[in-house]
């Protein structure tokens, strides 16, 4: 039975290959930022509606979130689709490939959903780069009935049980007092100096970071003109760690660095959490092994489990999903030369022939992983036993 089902899904992916590649290239050509992905959502949902999926748009009170559903089996598969882009560099994280691959898996499983006893859901998750769409959708019940979830992410290398870092985005705002920078600087309180002191404090703290902890940041406002003491200044920092517990310890110390800037300059300050906290990935071991078998059968060459432990893909709100239900977030390799995610060259590679191959292979690997899971009585029982309750 499993072999026939795999042959069926391969045939379906091949049949829809042109439509899937067109979808990927179209999303890539019109990049949209977090919570603004209206054109991308329309492209994805229009195809799914045409193919018989029931689509619910604007779920979880998010305009660019959706759920597309086919079937009524007791085992509910949630295929996450991402489609937001990055400022200036566009789809330099390959979310166009992610979205189209999940659609491809959904189409491949549609015709055998009854045989497998599954309900297939494509869950459109906006704002992965910043904003935490999946976190908000988890909190608002979108994943409550999902038994297992998966997606596949382009990267320079292939992994089946990808690791990521927990992250929180913090923006610090300093308020000082303006004055003439030459005639009366002593009457000013320099908010830009407060940012500088915070940056220096963080830099000196790096020597004492725990393994896996890191901070990166930018100045978002450093004043307006050089002859006025800046009364307002701000900076934004990504604070990351191996896990949520380590992240909390690091965040406490970074907030102290922010306070140091205010104390030294006489400014007041406010710290704003920009996005929900992203947890580290905790992939389901059985699903990751099933995906490894599928990817290897397709001729892909994943890193060994030992190598996977040494590689990290940054941070993702899919980590929060993996902490709530059995889920995986494998990466799939594309030919990108020396480029890595979030570089312009990687964006170019995400619309290449290599990315196209990765899209179709990723769609099929996820379909075969689902078949292996749904037809394994022990794993099926395990997933159904959790009741789909988040």
C-alpha cells in the first residue's frame, strides 16, 4: 500500500510542477513584508480553492493568515506556509519555496486523503521574519486540532532535525533633552550617547556570554542633525540563546546594559519587545527520521545527525510549534555558492533551477513522511493520543 501511495504522490507532484514553480516564482517576484503579504496570500489561496480546498482567510484576527482544508480524517496534518520577505533583500530566506512546497504536499496528499484517514491543512503563517505569526496563531487556537505539523526551509545545507536558537527582539528608546551642540551642549542630555553606552556595555559583556548566546543590533534613531543634542534615540537588538531558559538569563543582562546607558547619561528609557519570543526548535525524532528516509530515497544528501547538532539555522517561530505538538522543520539544500540566508545572492538562488528542484523534492519528501506516519499504527496512535490539543 505504501509503495502505491508514494507512486501516486510522485505523479501528482509531477503533474502540478509547472503550477508550483509558477507560484514560487510569482511570490519571489513580488516580495512583501511581515503582515503585508496580501498578494502572496491571494496567489496561494486561489490555487488551493481551484483544487478543491476550503479556505478560511484572515484567521486568528490576522489579515494575511489562512487555513486551507481538504478531507475529514481523524489524523490532522498542518503544513505551514511562510511567505513574508525581508526589507531590501526580498526573498533571501526562500519563503517562496516554503509556501509552494507546502502547497505541493497538500495537492499530493489530496487524492489519497481518504485512504490515509487524514485531514490536510495548509496553514498560512505570516510574519516569520519579525512578528511571530505562528506564535499568535498558536495562542489563538489555529493549531488546536492539528496532530502533526511540518514545513521545509531552503538553506545552504540539508538537515532533517534542524536546530535553531531561541530569540527575543528588544527595542530600547532613550529620551534626553535637546540643546545647541556648540553654544550650550552642557544644557543637553544626549540620548544618542545612551545608545552608545548600551552598545559598549553589550560588547564588553560578550566575553561572559554562555555558549550559544549572541546579540546583534542596529541603531534605529540616532538624532536628526549634528548641531542639536539628540533628545531621542533608539536601537533594536536580536537576543538569542540555545534555549528559552538561557535566553531569559541573557535578556536580563541586556536590559541591565540598557539601564546603564540611561544611568550614565541621565536619560529615561523604555524597552519594547517587538515580536513574541521564538522558542528553539525541538523536532519530533520519529518524524525527522521518516523525513530523512524520504529525502535520502529522493537522492538528497542530508547531514548526519552528528553534523546537524553543530549547525544552527538562526531562529524561527516554528520552534514554538514544535514545543506544542509533534513537528519538524527540515532544511533543504539549494545551490547558492558561498551565499547564506539573508544575503541578496541567496535571494537570487531561491528562484533558480536548484531551488525549483528543492521545492518539488521537499513537497514529495513531506508527502512521503506523512504516508509513513499515517500508515504506521503505532505512530498514528501516538499522534492521535495527544488529541490535537494545544
